[in-house]
C-alpha cells in the first residue's frame, strides 16, 4: 500500500458546504449550536439520542450550550440500536407534548435515524409506514410546516446519516427493517465536528469506519450513472484508507478523526445512489437480533464481495487506486479488504455475535424484500442469497 498523507490544513480548518445540505464542518463547531439554532429560529428543540448515550458528555454539553443561548430543550432517548416503529411513536408523543419546534438528532446512525423518522411523521399527518422507500411518495401533507426543522450531529464516523433524510426503522410486526424517506424533507443543518468522535472506543471506531467504507463500495458498485455519488464514493475511500487505522490505533489524532468523519459524510452521499446485498442482509439480521449495524456489515462484506466483484473489474481498479492498494485485480482487492478486517479484529462469522445458523433461510427471504437487494450490481436468486447468508453466519472469510 502507498502511504499518501492526509491534508492537515484542510481537516483542521472550519468549512461551510452547501451540498448535499448545509453543512458546518470543523473542530469545535459544536460550540456554535446555539447560534445555528437562533439563525434557524429554533426555540424549543427535542434532542433525540439512542438509549446507550444518555450519560455521554456530549449530551450534557449540548443542553448547556442551548441553555446558554436561552434555548429550551428536552431529551428523547428511547431509541434502540436498530430503531423500532413503537419508539418513533413514543418520540412523536414527546415532541407534541413538549410543544417542540425542531429536532436535534445527535449520535450514531441509530439516533439520527430515530430523529429523522420522527421528523417525517410527527407534523405531516402521514402514517410512518406510508413513507416506505418503495411505495408511492406521500403528497397529501398536513399544514404549512409538515416537517419540523432537523439538525443532525454525528458522533461516530460511519453512517453518513447526517447528510440526508432516509431512515432505517424496524417494523415490529413484520420483524423487518424498512427505509423511510420523503423528497421534500432533509436536515436544515449537518453539524460535523471531529472532536465529538475523539472518545469513541477503538472497537466502535473500527465498526463504524468499516460501515462508512462499505457505503462507498456498495454505492459505487450500483449500476447507475450518478457522477456526484461516484465521485463522493472514491474520495470517501481515499480518506478512509488514510485515516481508519490511525483513528483506531492513535485515537487522539484529530486529523485522523477528521479524515474519518468526512469520509463517512461522503459515504452518505455515495449511497444516495443505492446500496447492495451487504446492507440487504444486514438490515434483516439487525431487525431480528438487534446487532450493531456497522459490525454486521463488516462481517458480511467478504461473502458479498466474493459474489459481486468478478463482474466489476473496472470499478474494482478505481476503488483500489483510491484506497492506495498496489494490486488492483479483483483477487487483490478482496485480499486487501480481508486484511483490513483482520487488522481491525472483525469476527469471521455472524455466529460469533449471536446470530444462529438456523435463521438463514428466513433472513434470506426477508433480505430480498429490502430495497438494497434490487440495487445490487448482480441479480441474486433466492438460493444464492441463502448461500451468502449462511456463509456470512458460519465463516464469511
């Protein structure tokens, strides 16, 4: 592997971007949250976090910053690692009872998905599942402000969820995850501060970092022409290749944290084009077994790459070049990815994180109903998805 370095000046300076949504990037930008809220005329936001983040310092810091700016707030924390429809209903109730006028979703993908899902349904008069990605877009929105203002603040470098409105939510009756969205809804601000990721433990840094890498790989592999997403995917892989090991092994490196959080952000742009079988299988595993999304993706990745990559020689070469590998063949790329997973201590199979072998047929059938299944570059039969799922459970690499 070549060893080009990160641009410290860029990653340690404050920047404002307008694509794909208004974004404030830079170390220390979190402290500007009160000013941003005032600029957006937000007076009483509901802070949405996941249930595991209630005692983390950035939560009290956020409330103190809002209080200093004379802005009221309340917290809703009943969000699982894989957000559920009943939890979204609970958040809507808290939003209405507190007369809130906006949502601040802060944390990893779970918190941001929870906040985004609440924002879709709380004011619009549209039932949650009517926003399902594969259904007709709801147009009969209620009122003049159907979607309350939404600020997204990532505290991990993995999901890229801060860039757009799509939200993954578990349907508790079906035991399946579905993607929710609306084209007229999007965050009014993504506040991207790498300092918020400095305390992220090594394992979560690795799991979320691989998740970001997979967003770029799967997004780039979708067989559609979308140069904005493809360019974002390749730059995401470039930054991650320079940042991930350093962020895991030298966690206080703000430059590495900056490279990872921007790489994750660009991965979120990349998968606006679509995803693939890694996510299709992972979504259904997470819905049933509440596994960590990034870790689940990381374990499944080698099995799906073995299936997808032989027909993607040109794209493999460009991804390999972006990641500074020297062997740009399909086999070389797969081997390099596996070496990354080994170095980052990713388990070899889903059975190591509590997923039983006997679920593979059920998971495979559900995976084929996921929108990411239809976006995969290679059309898989049910038998092939069963084989990939079983391989992912037993030994993916």
